[in-house]
C-alpha cells in the first residue's frame, strides 16, 4: 500500500523500471528449502548495483506464459486487470559478462514463487525489473550486526563479501530447521550464528532476541531483513530502547506472515 498524501489520498509512485524478459539457464537446490535459479538474456547489465543487497522485482509467468504488465498508479496489472504475480528479492549474483543473474528462492511449499522455483527448468521464462537501492556501507562503522531469515540469505552473502575485512561483523540467520543452512562467504572478522525457529514461534522471533542481546555501541551499524512484524520490533528496540540513530540502521521487511501478497515490497 502506498503512503497517503496530506489530503489522505494514496500517493502515486513513480513507475519502476520496465521488466526485462529473461530465460532460465539453470536451476538447482542449495538446500531442501532454497532453490538457486540462474536467469540469462540481454539487458542483465541493467541490474548491476553500486551497493550490495539491492533488490529486484521478479515477474512470474501466468499459466506458463510470460505476460508483461502495465504500471497503473501504484501496482503492476495484467491485461485482464489482475495484479501481476511479482516478488521482490535480492539477486545473489549479476554477471553482465555472461549475461546471467542468479536468484535464491525459498521454497515454502506453497505460493507462486515457491511453485515456480521448484519446477524451474532451462528455457522457462520470467522477467526482472530494477534494481532498487542497495546498502551504502558506512565508511566510519566500527562494527556491524547483521540479522536475517532465509529470505535474506542472498543479501547477507553479498554483505559478507562487501563489508571491510578488518571490521567485526556479528551475523544471525534464522532458519526453519537445520537442513536449511547453506555455506556463507568467508569473512575474516565475522561470527555467524544460525538460529532454528522453534515450533509455533513467531517468524523472526530469534532475530529479535539476538539483536536485543547484541552489543551495539555508538559506532555499530545494524542491518536486518526478514518478516515485517519482527523487523518492526527490532526497529522499536533500537530506536526506543537503545536510542540508536536511524542513520546507523538499515532494516527491511521482506515479507508478511500470513499474507502472500502479489507484490511484496521491502519496507523502510
């Protein structure tokens, strides 16, 4: 939903970049819950971001056919008026030299993106729009606390590759179970802790606890991404309880528990 203007009407957002049709080149599972899909085609160079952890929109085919949507005020619509099946995610790799873009998609067992990724095969079609802003790494950071769930593994991997090697990084990753763990890039000053979400616990609750217990001083920066309600709890803790300056945080709600929205947007 868009933010309202002062008169209460929804604010009309500027149209995002157009979708670029691409073709599946490879698809393989990194874990029982994570599918690595390589898309290829002309125009991949448009998705290179100067900063790590930038997101793109993935347009999924409808009934096996890729239909490019039109931007209507604040949503992408198909020709028949339905909202286009779009998901927002972070590419793990963009390589213009070979015309490839890699996505890592969590297979929840349901939902359009999960079903598409689980059955993706060479020659299948999809489209990409973007990129959105990445994370501008603060040059004066004395340390980082990085927290995310399975949907943030690609972004966390990019951060570990980009954060200064001599700066301490405390990483927390929440997964549904142990077999959802995957190798992360090596960082000489990083300490990674995996958290398995207890049965019936709210998504993101282990991340809320981990950030709450972390040592965060005036020069520590916090990056967090995952379930939207959990990210809001982290914001309140950092801003209200710790009085951490907002300039020291980068927190994004990647998805909402109980809702499979047509166009999940990262939240500020």
